[in-house]
């Protein structure tokens, strides 16, 4: 029971830290970029989050399900390889969809967002997709402390 509460405290602490860093970044970008620049950052983050949500394909949950039916984790290598390959494939697909949106209707697709900032934002797409997959793998391997540390390091 003590280990359960310890895990809850560590996970909650990592989440609180993540939110605090998010608020700090919000304050800094609002101060440094002004309202219009901060609006661009928020819009780009929202677009990339939307793409990563769809590109995730709920495969993190599938990985957890597969790991639950493989208690010895004998097939973790296959699962890891599949998720890495799918991260690459769905990233290319997401980038292609964004490019097609721009090519079909350049005036209204991502309207008003600076192209270079949009490009930089979309470079984060594979990282955001992998965050979903990697966190599920770590949780399935019962490595919650590693997941929490990774979340803190990633947010920092």
C-alpha cells in the first residue's frame, strides 16, 4: 500500500511540475512575444497537438493491452519496433496532410501563422507522438518512476 501512495505522490508531483513549467512558459512567451506572437505560439501548439492526437491512433492503449497479455514482456522488442516504425509513418502522414492543406488553399490553411514558426512547430510532431507511445510502454513495464523522471526532464 505504501508503494501505491508513493507512486501517486511522484506522479502527482511530476504533473504539478509540468503544469507549473507550462504556466512559466506562457508568462515568458507572452512577455517576450507580445499578444500577437503568443497567439501564434498558441495556435501552432494547438495545430500540432491536434495532429499528434489523431496520429497517435490510440496505439499507446493498444500497447498497454498487448503488454497486459504478455506478463513476461517477451515481445517488448517487437512492440517497441512497431511503435517506432509507426511513429515515423504517421509523422510523415501528418506532415503530408499539413503540406496538402497549404498547397490546396494557402490563404486560409493556417491563416496568418508565420511559415517558419509553423515549420518549427511541426518538427515537434514525432516527439509528441512518441510521448504518447513511450509513456504507455513505461507504464506497461511498471516503470512509473522512469516515466515521471522523463516527464520532468522533458518539460524542463
